[in-house]
């Protein structure tokens, strides 16, 4: 049994991992994944047929690789074109048992491509999925491990990459709790960071693991990004985690802080009787969806008048650090929808939870983080509209901060 994939198969995997970058998920992901799996499989067949690896020479053995020939295969999500490897001077022609001549349809391929990490990096599950495609002549247990390790390696390179070239305007921080280690019921916090860049695009920039969303965990997470060259954002959007707020103030002292209005709304409603929640929620919407900062302040006074006596604890909850919930009014109104909440991250977590629901617990922390990274980087969400007006407002805010630092 081979202990690793052939060098040619490794090159195929590296090429297709590059293709994943910037692609839309689902259909495009399925096509690229199907092409990668098929090309790896036929390259392994050719390696076995020749009895030696790519560029390897052995005395007494005939035949050599002779490039690839384009071939179109029909699968459930559309047509894919793969490179069928060719052999010459081998004594007999090379024919793939997986893709015999004149076979153009493989509907079963689409069943394989929740692709490696969509199966939670479980070698057993991946091998079982591949078996549907390759049957008894499928990849060995070791080869499946090699393929999944390629994606782990890709993640490890990503998490250590230089961040100095990123020009960040808005930084959004949040965490999700996942079962990571086998043998324990405890869930650990996966800390993530998304950002809106100066050009308006949105980018997933970092991920880490902590026992909980504590001050020390968040501070270490932020300091790691600083060490890799991350510049201070103009605005940092956070939920109500006290440890996170403290860490942001220390690590990014020049950054404005926006507390998530969705979390604040939920906290207030938790202190209200069910019969009044709809009306109280409407009062809160008048605050957080007001057309101007002054109108928001007026809506707070109205809330105090309407609900203060009946629900003093709800009023106290609303007023705690209320200015941090209204920071977004300083920024371009075109961006308010994206920056007044951490919804950008929360919605990403919904997809992660859906994909990992059947996994239970991961083998180790590296694979847990790689799974979340894989899911996050494949998601595509709207950025912010950088109009000339928005750029002018942001430039004014940045200049004001620089003047304060200089003073």
C-alpha cells in the first residue's frame, strides 16, 4: 500500500485548492471538488500502471507519462473538464478503470462532493464518500489522510499570513462555541474576525480558539493579528462580551467601538413580559433605526417615558453604555446596516453550525479550526458601498483621530 499520494496527485490538489479562492460555494465548489477528486484518482491509477511516481526512474520498466488530454465529464451540477493523463512506450495503452473510454456521464460524483471538509475532516467519512465514486479500487486510508492534510496545511499557512497589506475600515469580532476535543462535553470558543476593507469588500481575516470568550483569550487573539501587521480599524463592532470590550480598548485604543444593537435589543426584551415584547421591540427599533443621532436620543426618552416605570430593569439595561450602541451614527449612513450589529458574523455561524451538526466532536483543535475556516472562507456576503460621500466622511473621521493623537 502506498504511504502517500504521488507527486503528480499532490500538484493536482495544490492547483485546485488555489481555484477555490474567490469562487462561489455549492455548485462551483462541487465542480472544482469533483474535478480534483477525479484527476487525483486517475493520476493514482497511472502511477500504479507505470509502477513508479512522477519523474521517478527505475531500471527495466517501460513507459512514461506523456502529458494530459482534455476530457469533458457530465455530473449532476454541470459539465467539468478534466485532464486525463496519457502514457507512452508502456507496451500497452493506459485506460482508466474509473473513467473508461467514451464514458461521459458520472451522476454519482455529486454525492462525493460535500468535499473532504464538508464531511468534517473525518477520514472514515471521506473514505466512505470516495468509495461511492471509486468502489473497491478507491483511495486507501493513507491517501485520504494525505488529501485532507493538504487542506490542513493550507489553513496553517493562511492563519500565519502577513496582514500588513489589509487596509481595514471596520473590524467585526464574535465567537462561536463548538465541541472540539473527544472525551469531554465542554464546548470551547472559536474566535473569529471579519473586516470591511477600504474598497468596501468584506474579508475573513482570522480565527483562533479559547476555552471561553474571556478577556485574556480575546486580547491574545487581537495581539496576534497586530503582530502579523494588522492596522487599527476605524471602528470595531462587538457583542456584549465584557472581556472582548476591555481587550479592544487596550489593543485598539484609537478605534471607535460599536456595541451590537441586536444583542442589546435581545437583552432588553429578556426583562419584559411576553405580552409587551412586541410593543417594547417597536420602541427599541425607533431608537436603533432612527434617521439621525438626535432622533435616536429622542426615542430613548420616549422609551423611558413609556416603559421606565413598568420595566426599570429593562430601562437600566438599555441605558448601560448606550453611546457605544449609537456609535454608527458618526459613520456613513450607507454603512449603518452592516456596522450596527454583528449579524455579518452571526449569519456565518449559522452555516457553520449546519455543516458541523452531524460531526459531534472533532479529532483535535487544528481540525476544528480548519473546518470553521473552510466554511467561513467559502461564504460570500455583501460588502459596503464606498461612495464618494462615504469616503469623504471616513477620511474626516480618520483625520480627526490623527489630530487627537498628535495633540
